[in-house]
């Protein structure tokens, strides 16, 4: 009998797990994917939204602004890179100016620092911004981080503090029960096993409606909204000092966006996007030509507004594309709190944007509910920090010399584009909840995220996974499941072809 089962190991689920580990509780996280952060959190842009745009009075507004401050705090505690570089929302016509004034009003009600900046002060803030920009909303508390790095860090720290994780454990059924004293408990069927728990916290993202509807008659429905991003290499990354986005608007090919954005990343690349298209499958990730064209066509036109060198969109700098689904609830808001007809069942669902930024604030709220129901004692041994080695690519030459002296594998650069060493790849596999596939190595180390997208380092990553995990090359997958990279042994004898 667990005290709490958390369903879902995205950023909200892992934040919740870490907050629960502050108490003396037996906690289990169930994740249907092959890895932590296998769903919507992996496809997030990494923007830290300051909280200027949620409609005041909603759950989104309630958790966004405090969540942004908490995100910076936990990045410091868990040694995850971030930049508080601000967010700049620009307007190019009167319709856009109307949006800016509305957003400035929302920011005021949400207690977020934001102000409209017009010429000539605008050119002091953004010296190279396009002349056709009428004004911007400047939000200094906005920032960037890496969503999967945050999620892995939260999970590792939760695990370090005693939380158990089960991957490839999709919840298929939940039954409600009462003990002899009338207290509720639940039986959870997942991954072919049966678990018992006193409390369930539903952090299942795009499937949170299915989990809720197994238990509560107060149903809601997730409408998956797919969004794609285009990745640019680091050639012009130093020209962008803040996240730049246009005011919210309808897209030419259909759908609506909070604002197409160009977003610097902590890895030195840039992300463009994203669009918004309703789909049926919450796990849909296939990037489609229509999405890519919509993003590229937009930025070909918008490039003249941006403070970057050159008048033409740099198609030659596009190195990757990725996408995922926002879990938009038909309530048009986050679904947070204990279900009225199912005591002990607590929702943290419908967490579309700004769900990533709001994750820690949501977690603290739902964990407080659970802790009070269980009369949980504080875990005095809770350790909020995570030990992690500095990436080789950010070390000084002196630091690199010391690292190589301690571990010669630091002298073996596997990914040339991102300067990732064999030592870092082996560490990513050996860490708690470590990598088990090529994609999992990529997300933990950036090996394969550069210009050649793994064309050079991929085979060596496969070899290292085999060495560390005792696998045959035929067993190594791209991202778990049936995604084997090599499908057959083509010759007998000593090797594979």
C-alpha cells in the first residue's frame, strides 16, 4: 500500500514527486512512456512564461506567476542552466497595439512586471529591431531553460529522496475502495501489475482526462493541440538576447497561437514556433510539411521585424524539427484539485502552456492537499540539491585538463557538433533513472542535437549503450518500444553489417 501514486512523469508529475519527497511518505510514479519526460514536456519550447498573458482569475493565472519564480529557484537548486533574458512581445499594427494594451492589463492584474515600450525608447531596449515595429510589451521576468533537463533533474532528486519510479507502466484501470474505517483507497492496474494506494495525483498530461474519468463522474476532455518547432543552429544565436514573439493571432492555415516566437536556448541554438492544430491523439508527434511551411513562411515575412543580421530568413540554418501536443482541457483552464466525488483523487491535469512554468507551483498546491489528508510528517532528511558534472562544452581549458586527468573518457569527444564526451554519455546511462536509448542519451547530453543531427556520433552512442547495458546492437532503440535502429544481422561470423 503506497501513500501516494503519481500518474505521469512529465514536468508536473516529477515536480509533484519531488514535493512529495519532502514528507515521510511511500510514493510511486507511474509513467506509460519508455522514459521520464516522454510526452508533452519533451516537446516544450523551454520558455519560462512570466505570467503576463493568462486571463486573470483562472487557474492558469493563479499558478503561472508564482511558478515562474519557483522555476528559477529549482533550476538553481538542481543545477539546471537558465537565462532570465526577458520576453519581448511586439506589435506591427493597430490590432497588435490593442493586444499589447490588453496583455499589459492582464499583467497588472496578475501582479507581473510588464510595460509597453515605444520609440524612441524601444531602440534603446532593442537597438536593431525592425522599423515597422510600433511598440513592444517588455516583460523582464521572462526567461528560458531546457524542459527535459528540468524534468530529469526533478525526477533524479525525487528518486534520491526516496520516490520510486516505474516506466512503461500505463494505467489501464482504477478501482475505488474503502477500508474498515471508511477511509478511501485505490487499486491501480498499470503495466500488467496491480498497485494499492491511499492517494492518487493525476499528472498524466494529454491522458489526464482518461485517468480522471476512470474515477470521477465529473468528466472533462483533453483536446490535443499539436504544435511544431523549427530549430536553427548556433550561427546567429549570439544576435538574439531575448525571446521575441508577436502578439496572439490566428494563423493563415488555421488555428490560433499565443504568438509565433523566436526563442534562444541554453544550448546555443534557436527555436521558431509554434503553430496550433487540433488532433485526435494526445501522443501525436509526427512533424508535417504543412506545420513546417506555416512556421517558415511566417518567419520569412517576420524576419524584417527581428533584431538579427540579414534581411533573408536563413533556410540553410534549419537543422531540426520537433513537435508535440499541448493537453488543452475543454474547461479552457488547468484542472486542479481533489475530485468532489472521489476523495483522495487529486487532479493536476489540462496543463497546457503555461503548464511547464507553472509546474512547481501546481505541485506544491496538490501536494499540500495530499499531505494534509495523510497527516504527513516532514522528511527532515530531504536533500533539495542534485550533484551533476559541468558539461565539457562549457568548461574552461583548465577545467577540461583536470576532468581528463580524473577520467580519460573526457578526452574522447563523441559528438563534435555539441562537444559531448564519452564520459558524459556513460554518466547519462549510469545516473539514477538513466538513459536506455539513443534519444534518451540525446536529451540528457545534447549528443545528436547539433548541425549533423547525430550523423557522426550516432553509431558510437549505440556502441556505448551496448557496452554499458550489455545489449546487442540489434536491441538498441531510438526511443524505446519497437524503434530498433538495426533490424537484422546481415552476415555470419564476426560482425554486423
